[in-house]
C-alpha cells in the first residue's frame, strides 16, 4: 500500500497522480502530490515505476497501512529497489510494456520517460508483446 511521498525527492511532476489506476493521489498546485485515498491503493506499484526520482514508498502489505519513518526509508534503497529490479531505473533498456503504456494510455501525460533526466518524447512504440 502506498505509504509515503518523500518530500526531499519529489519534483512535483504529478506522474503518480496520472498513472494511478485507483486515483489514490491528489495533485497540489505548486506542491507535492498527496496520498488522498490510501485505502484505495491496490499495491500495483505503477506510481513507484513511473516516479523519476524514487520519491514514493509503497509498503509490501496491500491490506493495511504501516507506520513509516520518512528519514529512515530515504536512507535505504527501498524506494528505488522496485524500479531497479524491474528494469525501469537509470541506464536501463526501454521496456516494451512501458513504451506501449506511455504512448497508448498516457500520451498527453508523459513528456519524460521514467528514469530519464531530460524532457522529450517517448521512444517509438512497437506492438505490446
């Protein structure tokens, strides 16, 4: 379940708001997104995958929230672990599913691919494998 938006890492890109299938986040103009409907989180990890700065912590328990310490979590590799292990971190190869999802499900929302540091269009899409 989504537990934390790590304020020191968040760049207010609102990707988590845009990709969440259950509308857990609310955008805050000029501020960090907030977890508005935590109980609706399905622990799908899409927000973690698309966060370019690893500013989200999704706890492994999808049934109940857990107490978290933002400073302790930020000092571990937990926030970037899922993206890295899924191949979505820096220096990774574009995953066909990521490209397809961004171009077909979120074409106007994604101007930067997850893990990239400069703006630009997504890579050309192939067919979803």
